[in-house]
């Protein structure tokens, strides 16, 4: 029998990690969210490096458990999840596929810092398009939406409110 490390590649593991959803936004995987930074093997042990989206994110424990359970299901039992806080996660790491999934889910994906983390609207920035109808006639209603990382907008085209995932 081959030693375990030659049976798996980091690329394969990264593929499998697409099955691990973000607990807060289940339509997006932790890979497309951009929090999985690296996969490597040290002998038979698989080390997955993740960077939390926001400091003190309570979902991290859940994500670590999900990673272990998905990889365990593939026969990878020695998994170590390593948290790296620096460099800090940024919405730039979100994949195009992840942004599209957010839009379909009804959340406007992050763009060039229309609202920064402190919640200050920067007027020079382009408007956030409505994920429902695509209208750019949208208005910021609340700097904090369903969670602190989102802002609440209303579309003046279709009248619907929507969350905007703040760039950061
Ligand atoms: Zn709309």
C-alpha cells in the first residue's frame, strides 16, 4: 500500500473544500469566500490554513469542524486547521464564482469600498447595483444589515431591500 501522503494532493484537497459552506452564507464555500489560504502536507498530516473574515468571527469553530468532517469523509483523518490572522482577510480574495453566488442569493457582492468597515458611505464611489434587478438607483438605509459585515440598501427600481457585503 502506498503511503498516505502520495494518495492525496493539495489541489485535490482544495477541490473538496468547495463542499464546506460558509455558515453565515451557505451558498458560498469557504474556498470561494477566500478564507482558505493554503493546503499542505507534512508527512501524512494535512494542514489547512484559514484566515477569518472578521476578527472574532464566531463561525470559525464551525468551519474548522466542517473542514475536518468533509476531509474525513474522503479518508483524510489527520487534518490540522491552522488560523493565520495576518495578512488580514480582504473581500478581494473572494472568487468571481463566490461573488456570483452572493448575487444569486440576493446579496450585493463587495465592490470598490462603497461603504467601508466603519460604515461611512464614501460618496465618490459608484452606487451598489441591486442584486435583484440590476438597477443602480439604490439607497443606503442602514450602515449595518443582518450582520455587521453587511449594509442594508433599498432598490428604488424594484422597491426591494437588500444586503450589501461591505468591501474590506
Ligand atoms: Zn432592484
